[in-house]
C-alpha cells in the first residue's frame, strides 16, 4: 500500500551524494560551515539540529542548487520509492479526486506518497527544494510551485511532472484540454438566446483557467460579439456565494454565468435559488469538472467533464517510469474533455 503523508517527518541520517558533478553534500557542508553529518540530519528532517544551523544548511542548499540523487538517498535511508505530490490545498472535490488517482496508482506500483500543500507557504521554491531532498520524484499541480529557478535546479536530478500547468522546457506535463470544450460550452449557452454572458473565475489564476476563458472569448467572437469582462474571483465555494449576492444586488448584469469550476457554479446556483431566483429561467449557470454533486442538484448542472482521476494516475505512472530509468516524454500529454448537457443551461426548461 502507498501511504500519503504530509511532508515534515524524517528518518535516520546518512550522507547522501548529489546527482550533479557540481554541488555535493561536501560543498554544502563547507558553505554552511558544518559537518556532512549535520547536513544529512537537516536534509533527512531529523529534528535534532538547531534552527539557526538548519537555516544555514538550507541557505547553502539553495545557493548551490543542491538536490540529492534519489537512488543514493533511497539507499542511504533504506526505504522504497517515494514520490512527492504538491497541491495548493485539499478543500473541494477536484483536489481529492486528483489525490485519489495519484495515490491509488502509486499503491499499485508499490510507491509511497509524500503530500505537500503550498497554501500559506511564503517561499514555494524553497519548500519544493526541501521536499526534493526527501523523495525520488515530484508531481506538481500547476506551475506556481515550479518556478524556472527550481526547474533548473531539479533538471536532470529529480524527475518532475507538472499537472495542469504551463509547460516548461525539459519537464514532463500532463493536462486536460480546455479551450475547445469551453468554446463549445459557451456556444451552447449562446444558442439558447442568452446575450449577457459573464465568465466567473480569474483567467490569471491558473493556465487551465486562462484556456477556458480563451474558449469563452472565442465563442463570442465567432458570432461577432464582444465578451463582457470576467468576474475575477478565487475558485472557492464562499466566493460563489459572494458573486450570487452581487447578482441579487444588481451589481452584475447577466442572463448566463459560465463558471471556471463546478464549485463556483453550484454555490452560485444554490444561493440564487434560495433567494427565489429561477435557474435557468432568470439566469443560466454552467460549470466545469463534472463533480458528483452536479448530477444530483436540480436542475442538473451543465458542465464539462474532465478526467481528474486519470490525471493523477498518469502522473504517478510517469514518475515511476522515470525513476525506473525511462526516458522523459517531452510532448505534453493532453487528455480529452467532454461537454455534459443537463438542465441549468436551459435545456428542457419550460
């Protein structure tokens, strides 16, 4: 069985060699002014080193771009293959579905999983570097936690897969198709005669949301229409309720909402219905993800089904193949998505 555990624990210290010819555990120790045993204790998270000394070692690791070789680390601490999974948070159905896909495939392959959540971390680059000292390979959701400097440090030393993020040179990526399905979904809503569509979600929040908004814009321009500016909000339930309040107050003039994910769409739809608004009679609402709840609400939520579980499965498989000596697949793997028509767009509504 794979075990998903939060990053932070440690095990018995042992010297670990670096993968590159440049930085080694010896050069890190020299830069920090400590012994190699102390460097090993810090990298293994033993918790027996003072905060001041730990910081000196971590500073040296970052300055030298030092990342221990996974095979050497595994031999030193005598444990099986371990993979890191970096997610923003665990709230909402998307993250849990992705984690289940990753962890279930890891279990089948005999891997353990170390989970790191980036929400609230001031220095993501350093957090990912520290995680890299404890695992053999890393999968990252989105590209925010894998800035170019970190990518360069890990390149050739630790296999990395970016999930649903912007492709980076030399790093594998897997994602779902966004723009075409978003254009299809928006065109379907426009075909119902809706004229005041609003995109709900921040296109700058993530590469996949950027692509969904691009599809929304493309559908309008294909009809010679100029799309309204997006309502830029984070992708959380509470933000959906706030958007619904703005609609009820007349601050947002729309007869259809194209939401960046189902969590926003369901929160908005429920809040509007509780306030006496008819969905889709007064306003249509559509989403993205096809979470389980979307098929049981009334009206059912028109949305786009994306293979979230499969994204996790593929990421775990690719990391295992790379750690086992396989060559990287540098062409982005793009999984298909599908528009799912239910009632919230106006279909079947009298």
